[in-house]
């Protein structure tokens, strides 16, 4: 998302959400997008991690779309969604790591899940500090 879009989003936020760190939010959306793409590719490998990958892709997509639609989002709901996204990424990463020695796709998916968890944690920590 470009800087102009992020600037316009600042004006739309209400209440406590106005103090949100836009650069962390952008990094989190980017990580969710990358994780969604990696999980989608990994789910086609037909390994036992496929269901977790599909669910993680859906969760990351939902998290990203919710962050783009800030109106009406409360900090408590956002933090709960971040927690859910981190939990799904952890599950997917754990499942993919069981195949990481034999599958480059699973290894990349696990790395994308870890990056997404880290970005969600940074976003959540920033919100807690605000």
C-alpha cells in the first residue's frame, strides 16, 4: 500500500486506533500477504500440512483485509485478531517444519509464517504500548 493510502487511513481512524504505528501496520499487512501466498502454494503440495496451510492463508487474508478497513475496528478486536493470526501461523509453521528437510516449499512456508508472527507481535506490542 502506498504512502498516500496510509496517510488517508490515518484520518479515518477513530479513538485509540489513531495512535497506531502505520509503518508497523504496513509491515504486518505485507507479512500477512506474503504468508498467505506461501501457504497457498504449500497447500498444493498435498502433504499433511495442507489443511493448516489453507487455514493459515485464509486467516492471513482476513487479518490483512481487516487492517485495511480500519473504520469501526476497536483495539481489543484488533489484538484478538492478531492473536488468532499468530496462533494459526504457529500451527502452520509447526506442521510445515515436519517436512522442511524434504520440501523447499514447506521450508519457505514455515519461514513466511514465522515472519508473519513476528510482524503481528510487533504490531500487537505497539498497540499495547500506545
